[in-house]
C-alpha cells in the first residue's frame, strides 16, 4: 500500500473525461472499497458523539448543533470524494477524532460566532500556506510553533 508512483499517477482526473471513466471503474477493487468503508465508519461514528457532547456543554441551540454536524459531514464527504478524484491519492476531508476532542475542550470558552470566525481564519491560513508552495519557510512553521509552546510551558511552570 502507500501512495502511487508519481509517474503512474494521472494528473487532474475529472469525471466525465473519456479516459477518466474507464480509470475510475478499473480502480474499484475490493481493497479500495473496504478501505473506504472502514474509514467512513470511523469518521461517521467517533466525532459525532464528541461533537454533540461539545455542543451540549457549550449550550448551543439545536439549530447550531445541526449546522455544525451538517458542515462537518457534508463538506467532509464532498472533499473526501472530490480530492481523491482530482489528485489520484487517498485524501479525506472529515474531522479527525483528536481534532474534535480538542475542539470539545475549548468550545465552552468561546461564543458560536467566535468559533465560526476561528474556522474561517484558520481555513484561509491553511489555504494560503498551501497555495504558496514555499519550500523554504513552510518546514520552519512547526519548529517555531513547537518551540514557542515548549518555551511558554517552561516559563509557566518554573517562573513565579
């Protein structure tokens, strides 16, 4: 298993092209279907419980909770279908269980509009970093961020 070889992978597969339809049918194998079913089962069950619990603890209305669930599963499913077709590698767009668990701990500290604004801003930042394609400064981001977190934790525990 793993990522397909760059030379063998088609660039820009879109449904409806003459060669694309045959390639799509040829790639429907038992291994691909079972991988998709297992992944979708995990994505559908795990985060849903945590999202409902986070919404309840944050006193969200039923409509706000439904909006959150719809956004997670609709857009996650949409990206989970379109991105593998476009890039010819397995990419999912759903919530990660660890991401939702972290989100559940902080939702009670923010209002609903603040959470939506945070999603939009973080999505824009990730998009801008992704389209920039800079191989010089992108690898430095995790190092800077991790060192700042460790530095601040050290100061919190050891300085009065």
